[in-house]
C-alpha cells in the first residue's frame, strides 16, 4: 500500500540525518583543541537538560520556571555520592536520577494543583526553595561554596574519563541515549496524549484520558532527564554550587527550548548549542553578556516565538507545496 | 432503576447568586433518544456538562448505567461508556484527522500510557482507525491538520470520535448547528441508525431535527424543568408554545 | 521586650515598603493578567536614580520625584512598545520580562558598579525617637506613616474616582470593559506607569533603609510575588494584608531562622497556591 511506503520513506530520513549530525559532532569534538571540546561538552549537557524541559514545556504545554531544581538536585546527589559513597558512575547516576524523580514527583503533586500563570509562579517558588536549601544546608551541600573536588567517575569498563576528549564522547553518548528515549516517548501513545493535552485538555479528558496523570508523568520524567543532565554536568566540572539551582539557569534552559523550537525533537539541542556557544564567545569579548542575553530573550519572543527549527520546517513546507 | 441509562436527581448548579440549573430530575431509559429543549440560557448545556462530567453539581445526584457518577471525572465517565460532542467544536486542531482518531481509539485501550512503542506499531488500533476513516469518508483528508477542515467536516469528525469506541451513552450538544441541509440529514440518519442498545441524549435547537429523532423531550426554562414528555404532549402544551413562540427570552 | 518592639517596627516598615511595591503589581496582575518579572527592576532603577540625583542635588524629595517620573515613564514605554505584544501569551511575557530584568540589571551594574550603596536619609529623619525606654528610628516611623498615607490615597483613587472605577471593572472583567467601549488601553498604560512609579519611589525609600545592590531587583520581585499570591490578585486590601504577612514573616524569619530565612516567604506562597490560588482576597 502506498500509505505504508510513504511512512517508511520518511521514517528513515530524520534518524539518518541525526546519526550523521552526531558523527560530525563526534569527529569535530575529537579533533578540536581542548577548549573547544570543553565548550562542546557544555553544549551537550545543556542539550540533555533542554530535551528534558521540552517534554514538559514543548510537548505537554506546561511552562516550568524552576527546572534548575532537578538539574541541581541531580548534580548535588551525584557529587555527594562520588565524594562519600562510591566512584562508580552507575550508582551515582542511579541515585541522582532517583532523587530528581522524587523531587519531580513531590513538586509535581504541588504544582499540578494549579494551572496557567499560577503554575508558572509555583514552579518558580519551588525552584527558589530548592535554591535556598542548597544555599543554607551547609553541612550537606557546602552552602555558598558548594561541593568541590569531585573527580571523574569510574565507568567500570576499563575506560577512562579523565581527558576532555574521552568525556566528550561520553557526553555525546549520553545525549544520544537521551534523544533516543525522548523520541520513543514522543512517538508513543503517551506522547500523543501529551500533545493532545497541550492543544485541548477538555477533549482529551472526554475521550477517556486521565489528564492529571499524563501531566504528572510528564513532569516526573522531565525532572528525571534534567537530573541526568546534572549528573553529566557535575562530573565534568568537578564542582557544583547553588548557582546550578538558580533562576538564571532555569530561564536559560527555557530560552534554549524556545529558541530551538519547543515541541520538536532536535530544537532543544539546537537551542542549547546556540545559547551556550553565544555565551562563551560573547563573554570573551565583553562583560555585557547578560545584557545581550536579555536582548536575546526579548528578540526571540518578538521575532521567533516558534523557534528556529519550526521556521526552517515552515520554509521547507512552503517550498514543497509550491 | 437499572433499566435507566441516565438518572439525574434534584440536581442544582449554583454560580454565586445565580441558579443555572434549579432542582432538575430526569430519567432516560436505556435505548431512548431524548432531546433537551429550551431557549438560550435555560441551563441545557450546564445540565449536559454535569452529566458528562465537565462540571460538578452544587447538589444532587447523577447516576449512569446504575452507577453513582456524581463524583466521577469526565474521563472516568467515558470508561463507564459515555461519549460526547461539544457545542463548540472541540478537536485537536494542530494535528491531523488521522491523529485525532488515533487518540480517540487509544483512549480506552490499556496501552494508552505506553511510552516505549510507537503509535503505528499497534496494528489492531491502527486498523480500527483505518476503518473509521473509511466509514466516515475521511480517507482523502486523513493527513490534513484539523484546522484546515471545513466546519461541517470538523463536526463530522467530532461525531466520529464520539462513537469510535461504541459508547453506551451518547451525549450530543447541538450536533447539527451550523450544518447544511445535506449534512444535517446525514447526522439525523446516523442517530437513527444507532443500535437500540445505545442511549442518546441530545441538545437541539432545530425543532425539525428534534422531532425527527426523539422518543421523548425535556424542556428547560430558566434552569427549571418545565415538562418531560412525548412529541404529542409537547406539541399540545400551551405553556411550551408560550415559552418558545411567545415571550421567549 | 525592646528587641521585639524593634522587630515589630522593622516588620511594619518593611510591610509598608512591600505595599508600595506590590500594590502596583497586584492591580497590574489582576487587571491585565501580565506576569512582569521586571517589576523588581523598577525598584532597582528607582533606587539607583535616586542615588544619583541625591549625589548631584542633595535633595531627598527631588530624588523621589526623579525616580517616580523616570521609572514611571520607563514603565509606560515598556508596556506600549513591548508588553502589549504579548498580552495573552504568558510564556512570552515571562521570557520577555525576564530579558528586561537581565538588561536593566546588567546595565545598572555597568553604570553604578557592584558595591552595595545606601542613600543618605534627609537629616531631619536621622536618629530615633525615644519613648518608654524603647528606641524607634525616625526613618522607619516615617516609612510606616507614609505607607499608610499612600494606602489611603490609592484606596481613595480606586474607590472614589472615575479612573478607579474603570480599574475595578477592569480587574473584574477586562473584556467587558473593552466591550463597553472604554479605552481600556489608556487605562492599562496609566496603571502600569503608576505601578512602576510607585515601585521606583519604593526603591528610593527602601534604598535609604536597606540599600541598593545588584540582585535587589530579584529579591524584591520574589517578595512582591509572595505578597500578591498570598494577598490575592487585583485586590488592594489583599496587597495590604499580604504585605503585612510577608513583611512580618520575613523580618521574624531573619531573626529566628537566619540561615533559612528565605523559606518564610516561599513556604506561605506555595501553601497558598496549593490551597487557594486566588489568594486571601482575590477573585475568581
């Protein structure tokens, strides 16, 4: 049947392009000087983070302004595990994701009692509470100074993560894994329900979906992915401070999702690369990166509210139909 | 009591000082085609939404197929066997016709929370969607985003989604509003073609449609139930004539 | 005893300061449904402008006036050129106003530097009243009195004037007001400008009491949001009561839980959002 072949025709194009893209990045990162590789690692970490937020913001339509909470919690937990319990990556990551999921569940229960503007405010408040915990609980988190001296974890496969090049490939794999998982979710019945929720929750409920449960699950999974990003982050930097839990990070990752294109698979990755790269290059020329970042926020809202990926997609669609 | 599909007892909906629905009681036996009539603002849609679960009553009870449904959410009522359309077309505008129907079909399946397999891999459900597209003649438009469909086609899709899972109770809120004569005729034909195991409750403004389809009527006015009865009883009532054709609001 | 008298005074004066900041936010929020993360920026800007005018002209009143005018105009320009375009897009408002917050904060850092600064109080407000063995700083007493006066004035405007009636109607149902044909946009601009100006004045007044520093915009923003959430959107009474609650809870929190002070504003906020999102006196 022609319908089936149209599906299979399109179906391999995007994944193939993505694999190619990853291959290019891998080679570029491996061959680059250490500084650039480090920059790329930052991009990869925030790509994972943005993919996490995108599930809640882009696909389910719920804008969270406190997502750094899960990122930070993941980072702190992994750091504490490394410092006090075990250098094994797997145990640290498991614990960190677990704690992020727990925070996601708790905060999700609280936040989902509200909607719209109030949802935004409560996620902001909860993010700030988490920041306050990180800042005030000196004995656990090191307070303002944070956790320091966190070494590279042990993968247990005889592989070392010491050099930037090694860690870069590791981070790239982590992103690939995250992208794979998110793609599965998005193309699943659950993912379809999330999309429906962002467009017409009343109709979704009337059809028979438990809308609250869909949102809750989306919230929790999103928190878990953000926590995973925190793990990769803390093991790269070697330290974590309350800044990682702060509003600036929450807003930055939101910007990445929007710039790249909320509700698309590759958009958040593109957004992360753009914002991280811009930040690094602008900061090397001027002290006024914050001003430029602010202008970027305003500009995105005014000129590209649906993000770059959509804009390109629209152009392609227009060309195809004409 | 168990022969009633829908039972509404002393139901009230109060908004501040206003009683949108004032102590209404109604019983719809299984298989009946029942039409709610009344001028605008009579409380029909509010009553409807309390049966469908979109709103909770201030007081009173709603029983569906013998089960107390007063505290149940809309999605829970759907799993009891309820299907409904809305007065203002309510679809997923930014996705395709096909994707809308997929959601409808998946909604009552145990796999609706599955996160690991793609939608297309569920062959059984996809076949059902194909069937629906065929039956409702959406084949050519299956890949069209709903927002690009004509108004009449959107109403048709909404109806298709409501009956997709063979509900036992069908709630239709002004299903023919804004439709052409031909489209209205097909809706009427559809309703009449439904098996007698399905109970249908409609809100309708088009009196011709109402009389063609209904077994019994309930008339609401200012939130109160004025009368329930058959066509001849309604036609014969002077009170009703006054409400509709006399000093109607 | 003396200690608690001081804390009571501190809490009350902070509450009055918060009221100046949040009354505007509450009405703006309630009337236009705008989430303005840059509201704290008005405060910061006002404080710094006051600082500069004070250092040039040495007159506290002129500092207040300058802050009110400049920040008020800034607010009007902001609403007219940028915020109007995202009037029904919450996410857009958040991103846009956050961007403005960043821009103002960074430019202020560039112009005025990173050290915390305090505005000098007018000489007649230096020192304290002594009564019954208790010490009451004159400035804080004046702040309390001023806050009460402003509260009454705002109340009079909202309850007794035509523009106030429009504002009240707009908070209740802005679509209806538009439908009646009243030029709601002018009213919006005025309200936004007034709210900004008030926050700017608060920046000067607070700046003499607590100082201006990079980051004060965000601190103030969170406290103002806490007040509006707890007190209720669009309610002046709510802003007043909310300010009292948050003002005292913040002051006492800093005393009792020094390290965990931030919780005393956020926890009531979260509790309120979960139990009663419209706040104590909000509608809907």
